[in-house]
C-alpha cells in the first residue's frame, strides 16, 4: 500500500517536472532565447564594463547631485515602508485568525492584502503615473501600496503564530479587543513585526531605483539620465552609491535585529 502511494507521488512529481521543462523550452523557443549566446556574451559584458563602466575624476564632480537624489530615495523608501506598516498592522489585526472581529472583515482584509501584494511595484508605478505624473509622490505611493500588501500578509502570519491560548485566556477573563491586542498580541510579536518593517525598507531601497526610472524621480531618474546620455562613468558612480547605501542599510537592520532578538 505504501509502495503504491510512493509510486503515485513520484509519477505526479515527475509529471509536474516534465510540464515545467516543456514550458521552459516552449518559452525559450517562442522568444528565441539561446542559453549558449547568453553565456558567451558574459565575457564581452565584463570586458565592456571594465573598459567603460567605472567612475572617473570628472564624474565625481556630480557626486553632490547624486547624493541629494540618493537621500531623497532613501527617505521615500523609509517613509513609505513606515507608514505602510501602520496601515498594514490594522488590516493584519482584522484579518488574523487570532484577532479577527468577524469572518467577513477577515476575508476582506486578506483579499485586499493578496491583491496589493501580488501586483508588482513596477505595475503600481505605471498605473499611478497616469494619475500623479512624473514626481516623487508617484514613487512614494507605488512603494507604499506594494509595502502595504506585503506587510499586511507578513503581519497576519506573524500574529497567527502568537499563542492562541494566551488570547483565549484573556478573552475568558472578559478582556476586550484592544486589551488583547496591546497586552498580548503586540508585546509577543513586536520583534518580528519590526524585523519585517526593516526588511521592507531594504526591499524598497532596491526597488526605488526601478520606480525612479519609471516615475522620473530619485536616484533612478539620475541613473537613467546619465545612461541615456552615454555618460557611463557618472552612471557607474550612481550604481556604486546605490550598492554602498544598500549594504549600509542592511548592516544597520541586521544590528537592530540582533539587539531585538
């Protein structure tokens, strides 16, 4: 009996793997993608980058403007994640199985979170671009909406992991919704919630470059401007500043996580 079950499971897994392989080959054929050409072009790309894509003395004259745009991008990324976390916490408390008020609101909250989370930030940037035009506000809203969807879902899962026994014990004593939230749920999950917010800030900083290219704001716009002008030396300085800022933020967030956990 067990051998038949294992055989069926292997056949099922093998069938799924075969379908995925066929889809991959079909997509490669339709798009004329060649893995051999992909790997053969890597040495050429490296040679071109070493010969053209590096900062020079003249590009450092533009560093103040680059740093100003980088500061704008960092502030937008942090602000969008922080404000989104507040709204996400409210929706997570409504949608969590531990703290839900009723099934209808819980289902609605989960549905909103799934819709916002499954639409990529670049799509939100393009949609909002028609309403707000090319501005920092458009980039902020795009990052905010994407952050809200992700954090709502992450907060729900975190709150669901909180001991249901503690919540039930408080309910048995007659504690109201706010007492349960502020005396049990949040104190028991606050470290994980903050960790998710820090992760979202890191993600927003990475995504802000693409959003900036689409919305004409922040560090992404500066990179796009230099690259289209074929000023590759200045564009490489933009990339270098982005990489260093991401590494710095990651180190800070890792330190905060170690202190909290």
